[in-house]
């Protein structure tokens, strides 16, 4: 509403009333903020682990890498919601939720970016989210390629998780669906960490190296492991 219309409408209204009228014209709905933290996984505490985790920053598709919630109305149409926002960038939300979930499931500490004692096994987790889709009243989808690498045993495992959750109408239900998707992702990554941790550490560098024809010592190649059965069956089911 223009200032001239406001003045004609209020007529002889007092100055205080005029200020209130102008404020009503310029007010906008308050933004709501959502987080992926606080999932039910926090109640499932494992015994303390004898290893550390390093959960690296998560890669996220650029079209959803913003605080505003991006939702899909159709197969090719998206909307950016100014009043429905993530408490932090989606990549940070997913990483924090994964770190908390994995720590609780495995009884381990995430020491990414933090000094830690030498000699304790460390497993590095890297997640590349290729699809992060939000469809209110339909589904919440996280499609991610992830890897686990043992710093000590040099074993490597790379897998893919497609976590799709059916959701009811409303943004609270949509966020809850993404929490469940992160929980599924954490479940499969924790199984991967257990698989990598089962690989023995080489006794010595000499025992894990081979001598080539020229007499040079070749470094031992990292062990490449298959994905856990749980992750493979989940991916097969989602592909059907």
C-alpha cells in the first residue's frame, strides 16, 4: 500500500496510529528455521570404540546449497522458500547429523579438524550428496556416494545409498523425512566402517611392499572392499 493511500485511509488518525498502520503494511511473515539434528539415533548409544572417526565436510548439489528450503513441485520445477529455512546450510546440517548419528552408533568420537593421540585407528568418512530432494506431501530423498578409508590399514570402501522416505504434508514432516534418510545413510556408513575396521593393519612397511623387476620397492596398494550386504540390498530395493 502506498503512503498516499494510507494517509487517505487514516484521515485524522493520531501519529501513533499512523505508525502502526505503516508497520502493518510493511510487515512480512516470520521465517521458520529447521534442523536435521535431534534424531532418535541419539538414544542408541554403543560401547566406547577403540578408534576415531573423521567425518569430512559434505558435498551438496549447488541448487540446494542455500539456507532457503528448495522444494520440488514437479519433475522439473522447484521453488525457493524465503520463509522456510535451514538453521545452517544443508551440507552442514547433514554433516552434523551424520557425525552425531555415527558417534552414537559406534561409540566413537569424531575428531575431524581436532588433534588426537597417535597410534589410535582413524576411519575417514567422505559423503558426496548427488541428490537432495524435498517434495512436501510426497517424499524426502538423499542420494549419496560415500567412502570409508582406514588411515592405519589403508583399506578403502566406496558405496552408494539412496534413502527415500515418504512424508506427509507440511514442512515439519518433510524435515522429519530427511532426518530418517540421514539415519538410513548413517546406518549403512556404520556398517561400512565395521567392514573397513575388520581389515588387519600391515605388520610393517616391508611386509606390505613388493620388489619390482628393477629392484625398487613398490608400495602396497590399498585394499578395496565390497559394500556391506545391507547397503547393497537397500540400493537394489530402491532401484526397483
